C-alpha cells in the first residue's frame, strides 16, 4: 500500500503522530511538503497512491481529478468536512472518506482574528519590517485606538461570537449581521443586530466569519466597499472568495478603505507575484486560522487511526456513506 500525506507545508505531520503502526503493516508513506500545483501535476504525482491523507481544503479534489487516480482506495480528511473534496464521486467508486475530530479551530481562529486586527490598527507589520531594516517610524501611519470604535461582525457563529466577546473586552461597540441572525441571538452574544448595509456604513472594523456557499460568495464586492468608511479595516479569516478579490484590491489601491487584514485567499498558497503582496495597506498571514500543535496532533493521530481501521476492514468516521 502506498500512502500520501498532502500539503504538509510546515513539515510537521510525521512529528505530530506515531506512524509506525502503518509502516508495520507494510504501508509506504510519502509526504508532499509543497502544493501540488495544476490538476495535471496532481494527477501525475498521485496516480500511484492507494491512500490519500488530506489537510483540510488545501488541495481541491473535484471529480475530474479523482477520476484520474486509478489506484485510490481510501481517503482520510483532517477536520470534519471539505467543500473542495467530491465525496459523492468517491462514494460512487465505493471509496470511503473518513474525517477526524474538528480540533480547537474556533478558539484559534478568533485569537488570530484579533492578532490581525491589532496588527492592522497599530501598523505592527510595517513597524516590524522597519525595525529589521534599521528604520524607525518611516512610512508608518499613526494607527488607531480600538476602544470606542465599532466592530462589525458578519457571521455570529462560534468564531464570530468569540470575536465579538473580545471586542467588548477592548471597549468596542459590537454590531453584527448574517442572513439568518435574529435580534435575540445577537443580544445573547452582546451585539446589536443591524442590516448588512448599516453595519458596513457604521463599522470601523469589519470582520468576516461565514461559511463559503453560493449565497456568501463575493458577499463583499464593489457595492459593499462603496458603503464602508474610508478609514475602515476589513478582516477575513474565513474563506477568500467571501470577498471579490478584484474589488478589494481596487478599494485598497484607491484608498476607498484604509486596510485589509487577511488570512485566506482565492488561491492558496498565494502566488509570489500576487497584487496583494505589493500593497502597503494589507496585513497578510498564510492561512494560520486552525494551525497549531494541538490541532495537528489531533488531525494526524486520528488520520493514523482512520487508516488502521480501514486496513482492518472496519473504517471509522466515514462521511460519504461507504
């Protein structure tokens, strides 16, 4: 059996769990530390493998790619689900997909959100670059105080509610909106329910915490940017396509909004020559929302358990009905 661990960007998978029980069963383990690139490249590199161990949604597996993997027999997915994996196509081939425990991503993502907010509000990324380059205040905007400002939370689920609670601790006025949010739910979270347009007009910080779907794709586009304050900061730690990337770049380049703090992108890893890398009023992080030692250990320990169970003929945590 040949097993591939995909997208281990930080070279941590083999440290996070004990893979020796699989090697004892004759499983040959290969680790891919870089993104696979094109579908053609992925098909060529993954064709020999019987087992794929996926890291969340880092590599997309549509039907067209899965059909080019003739040896594939089992998939283990870290986290609960991945919209980029065609589990139904695998079910048609009687290939089970097992998931893992979700980890602690709601707390982690909320913490990262506030790291990005504070960094953007106070210019910490530019300040850090200045210090390393032997400079001081050159090119550094004065920054803003968060206390007394308005935080607009779009999506008040587990992560959004945590972000809202921290915003109140900062002394901010917290407002919220999502398609199904009620006044009662907003009040329970210590926020005020507004319409989307009113939130965008009022908020100094707009933070996105929604699942990507057909109705949330490009939720923030040119029209929405036109409603926001010219001093506003947009924060996205959820999914890149929630925001119309072209419209965002135009809004940032023209000064329509003051800053964006981003952990997620339309294409990941973000290409080296991408326009977002060249804008001074953008704070960037490389999709770290769920990334920490505890989560990696949960993900990879469960992955080993999943593969062992499948090898034993009794797959566990199967999510596609096989």
